[in-house]
């Protein structure tokens, strides 16, 4: 079954499906590029990881919900996460007991794609990034690490293709304003930086076909994103998880909201 949205489905992000979607999209892009590039190129996946200490320096910004409800047979629910309140009650009843919390390490892994030239020395030609929420979270370790990599690429280390299919978070810095669209794809060619191309992308318009640059004189590889997104949605059966009657944050534009309401009425 296809998504009701002809472009990027915003409910994939809102329904907590982004980690699953991101992994599959990287895989699909890898397959498309590996099948299309000339023999002189290698397409490889890469991964960066970093560890964040939860509660470090007094911060209480947890990357998970403090209360989780697990639904069991017959619709019964078990609440997990109320232990903090119990601990505080115990401490209040025992004057000699002091509530204390440990550092908890959380490891984040972010996958990306690289195109290398086999001659000479497997030089990096193009880096393809599908942004994660951590890359767009202001002040986060994930954003800081990615910005350092991005800066190196934009200084001429290689071509950069940056795919942002997330509505949430803070967009990455650019000298000129981004297009007024919920999603964007950036293509930065090594020889033309700082002059880049930004593709606007929407939920009610087919996602653009992006030109993936290679080394001169080889022509660009056209990457059609919409068939990849549609294939992931259908094969993963996202329609069984997503509730399109729920509001989004940030909310859809007025025209998009009107379209969705009409679609839901037709389906009822």
C-alpha cells in the first residue's frame, strides 16, 4: 500500500518510524548508485558514532520518553518509568537516604554513503548524507560532529549531497536562505563551492530527481527519490502503524491540512 502523500510522508517522522526509514533509505540509495556508477567507482557505506552522557552537567534533555506504556494482550497497559517518583518518596521517608543518579551512556550511530574513485588511491569523490534528527538538534553532539564533516566537504574535500527529509529541528547553516519548503536536498559540487544548488521538496509533490555528481568528465547520476520512498513505505507496511487523524507538530500548512482532511473523509 502506498502513502496517501505523493511526496514525502510527514507522518513517518511523527510516528517514530524515522530510524527504520533512514536505514532503509540509505540501503535503497546505495543499491541505486552502485548499479548506476561506471566501473571506475566504488560505492561504500560509512558510519560515525558518538556517545552522549545522559544528565551530564545537569542537563535533563533525555532523547527518550520518560514514561513508556507497553500494551499487552487484551489492550492492557503497563507503565514503565515511574520508578523515579518511587525513589523520591523513599528518600523523603528515610532522612539518611539521598537520591542519586548515575551517568548513562547512550551511543548514537549515523550511516552515510560515499562514492570513491578506484584510481588513484580510492579518492573520495562524493559524500551522500541523509540527515538524522540529531544533525538538526541545536547544541547536540550529533550536530556538532556533522557540521565539522560538512565544513570540510564544503571547503573542497569532495562533492556533498545532503538530503533533509525531516520537518523538525534546526536547518543547517547557509549564507543564503533555504527554500520555503518543508524538505530540501542540497548539492554542493567541489569545483563550484560556495555556489550550491538546493532542491525544494514537499509532501504533496513528487520528490525531485537529484543529480549525484561524479568526477570530471563523467556525467551526473540521476537519483529518483520518490520510487525509493514509496518502496520503503509499502514493504514496511507503515500504513499499519500511522494514524493520519493525529495532528502534527509542527502543523501542516493550511492547504496540506485541508487536503489531508478531505482524504480522510474519502477513506471513511
